C-alpha cells in the first residue's frame, strides 16, 4: 500500500495491559517513523475488533490530538501538515478490545 510504503518505522513501543478474566487487552502503541515520501496521512494496521480511543502526534513532548478514520483493519490518521521526506514523526495510538481467538493455535 503506497501510504504505508511512504515511511520507514524506526521504533515501536507497545504498552499492553492484559485482562485474562475478560479476555481483553488495552494498549498504547507509539511509532517513530522516518518519512521517505511526502505524506499527509499516516496509515497503520489494527485488527477490526479493537476500538481506537485516541491518536496523538508527539512533538518535543507535546501531544497533539489527531483525527482518524477506521477502514477495515487500518487506521487512516490525518496529519496536521504534509510531512516531507527526511522528517521523523512520532504517533501514539491508544486502543482496547477483545482479540480474535486463533482457530488452530499456535498458528
């Protein structure tokens, strides 16, 4: 997908809370990515059973809320400005939900 080929992920930080009794998780993903082609949308995969609570751009410790749209198993995040190649951005996604059960574990 061209939107996802426009950046090179340099770091993922995943913070999860697992609730075995409810079979749910609550997570915060922070992605640091080098932009390789100019973009105004940042697209990430997130399985459809999960609900996105918030999406933020992190700039020098400042969190800016971002608008986003769910399309199937992807999050289309609107960046506040077009980001040119060579820049690095950091995006934070908070989400929760009940993961799918594997039909034939362990995959």
